[in-house]
């Protein structure tokens, strides 16, 4: 609850200073809040189904959050709020620094890839890019932690990150792109 309150206060302060017109748009605020909560609920579901094994958390489609914010609003908002979601997911998995680092890197990378999206093919290209970046981020963050052992959990994490970037993120983004304008009254 405290983390969600902090997230809300940071986003309201950002909007108050830089985007005052967005504070009056309740559809956009609902979109931001519900998308954040949807991603946390998805992380909690994966946490419950996998007996809290952190290797499977790298397969979470967290970059979808950043992609949707970039497509429907602005890259700056996505870059500010994506690390907050990564922190929330990392806290859910027992303050897992590696998980936070990987999801922050992949989310910010997805912002830069989709910031000039014009067609659905651009989202597929972003997914291919994420499928390459995600396993590299998992392996690099593992080695940054001064752990040079390669074990089964690391391989599951790298394969899960690849699969998330290649399949989960593009398909979830495709699916949500069609419903968001209808549900929240945002321009498509």
C-alpha cells in the first residue's frame, strides 16, 4: 500500500509540474493506475503459481507497461514510471535486485524501441529486439552480482526472458492496444 501511495504521489507531482492538462483527464489516470495494478497482479499470479521461484519472474511481460505508456502517451512518463513498477515487482519477489535491474533495463529499452511506432510491425520488431536484450540483461546482471556460476535457475531465467520478449510482450501489447481506447476513452 505504501509503495502504491508513493507511486501515485510521484506521478501526480510529475503531472502537476510538467503535464497539468493530464490531471484533469480521469480516463488517462485510470489507465495508468489500472495498468500498474494489472502488472502487479500478473507478477503476484506468477509468484504464486511458481512457488516464488525468482527465475520465472524474468519471464514477466513488464516491458508491456512501458510500451503502452509510450504508445498512448509519452516516453518520458514511461521512463519515469517503469522503474517504479520494476521496484514493486522486485519487492514482491523478496527485494530481488537482479530482477529490478533486468526489468528496468528492458522497460527503458522498450521505450526507445517503440517511441516512433507507426504500425503493428514496429511492435513485432520491438519484441525481437527485447528477445535479444532480455537474456543479455539477465546474464549480465547475474555476473555483475559477482556470481560466475551457471546453474539451472540462470538458464531458466534467460530462456524465460527470451520467451517473454519474443512472445509475451508483443502479444500482450497487441491485445491491450485494441481495448485501451475503448475502455479509457484514449485516442487510438
